[in-house]
C-alpha cells in the first residue's frame, strides 16, 4: 500500500528460540502509551509475523512519509519497551532490536474503485 504521503516498509528481527508465545503475550498487552507514540509518530498500520521454524519476525509498516519515527529511540517509553523485550530477542547492548531492512521485490494492489 503506497499512495500520496504514505509509504510501506518491511524489516526482519530475530527472536530468541522458543519465545514465540511470550513475544505474542507481550504484544497482546502492548502499553497504550507506546501505541500512542507510534501512531503520533506517523504509523498507520504495523504488522509483525512470526516464522516459527526460524524464529524470525517479519514486520510490515505503513507510515506517513513525513513520519517522526527517528525521534522514538530517544523517548523513555521506547527505551523501556526495548529493555523489556531484550531478553526474548536479539538486541544490541542498548537493547535496540537487531533490525534488517527488507527490499521490496513484488507488489500487487487492487485497482481503485
């Protein structure tokens, strides 16, 4: 989904083996303050999928092109979330999840009605 002022990006993260249920539980209970911060930063749609065979997480995010997501790492709420998630996924010493950007290779979109 892309349109005027909107872009879709995808990336991969790596969960520690056997943490799928815990990862889902924590996201089922995502903090309202974090959801609000993401939406205010320009996220329009954010989906994360798990490949249980590899423990890889695939994220697809649709956001405004004028998003302010680069500001989120400096916020207390983002720092707290990453610290809480660091025990179940690959992350750097600053708790930032290891994130690998994915290159788009195919896109099918229904024609506008």
